[in-house]
């Protein structure tokens, strides 16, 4: 893998490249190991007496240690984490305090309904659910229906609201009910022979679709700067390469239309090697 060296400070001092000399490109990174910052140039600029390079020409990215120090300083300045900054109470915008049991007071927690489900075999059993509370559901196995207790009073039938389910819109398929298996015989008496003949032919295609298939042609890749199209596999394998990318087109006529495949090679002298070094320089 190629090594990329970012432009770095090797001279005394801290900060990015500044002053009346030097040139930077937009997006160019600079690193200051002493000041523990990474700088990214905001735009192309060449320093001069009239328009010297300044720290404001860079996006400043601090190191982890610098960020930790800045956060600690802000926390201390704001007094966060101290009792003096707590706005406690039960009013709007206040922070509630836990009681001696480590719990919040009932006055700051809205009512929460926890729904239990009870499976019963009759109406009498449903009306005898002494532990049922508002929001609980009773599943009646005798009539395959479910009811929810809409208000307090489990022993009163009117307090139980039936949970409605949508009616199936499909009652039969082609005159059949229950577990329906669809066969060719059930679809208007279509024979297997007729069905297979239809599938094998192109009668189910539109005229436009037939024209598209009839006019499919082989495609090819044309050579240009940076690539070279070879006419034979031998030439491709010989790799007498003048451009970076070598392309060899293979036409497989065993298919209709023919399938076009490509073999692609890269000139290793035109690409970065593991030993290559891209050095951004120093300042």
C-alpha cells in the first residue's frame, strides 16, 4: 500500500503555515505535532505581503487531549454537576428528586395502565375476574372473541367492550372455500399442453418488446486516453502496455443474442505501488 505523508511542521513554534511566503490548496491538510492540531486549508492561497497566510485561512481540528481540556474548562465555568445548578421541584421545568426509597413521587408520574390478558371459557368466568383492572383483556374461548374492561367494575357485563376484528373480504376463490389449491383444471379448463405452448412462444410479448429483442446488438468499449482495446487474447496476455488499462472483448455466440464479456488488465507501471510515497512536505 502506498504511503501518504501529510504536510507537517518541523520548525519551531506551533500552528499552521502562516506568513508572507508559502502556498496552500483548498482541502490540503497540515499537522502540528507540537500544538496537537490538524489544520485544513479553506481555499487556494499564496502568502504575500498584502495578503499573508493566517490561522483564519484554516479549519482547526484539535487533538483528543485538547478537546478533553476544553470540555473540562467549560464544565467548570458553567458549574455543571454541582448542587447549585439544580432546579429541583415538581413544577414545569424542574428536576424531580427521588424519595427515600429511590423512587419518584406519584405526583410527578402520570397514570399508567398495564394490560393483563385473561383466558376464560365462559361469560361467567369473565365476570368473575376479581383481579381484572381497567384496560385488561379477557379472551373468551367459548365464542372466539375478546373483550376489554373499559371502566372499573369487572362483574358488570356492560363494562366489557368487545374488540372487533375486520370481516374477511374473500369468502371463496373460484367457487372454492377453505384451503384452496389452484390448478390449471380449475382455471377455466386450460390444458397443460396449451399452457406450456403459450409459455414457450412469444405471443405474450407486445410488439414493442419483440422489436427490442430482435434489435439487440453487441456492444463494445472504445479505447481512449488511459485505455487500450486489444483485438486478440494473445495480445492481451502479452501485455505490451502503452496505456494504463487494457481491455479485451470476448463475444460468446452460444447465447441468443450473443453475450459480450470483457477482460481488463492494468499496467502496473501506471499505478501506485506498495513502495510508493506521496509526501506533502514540511513547513
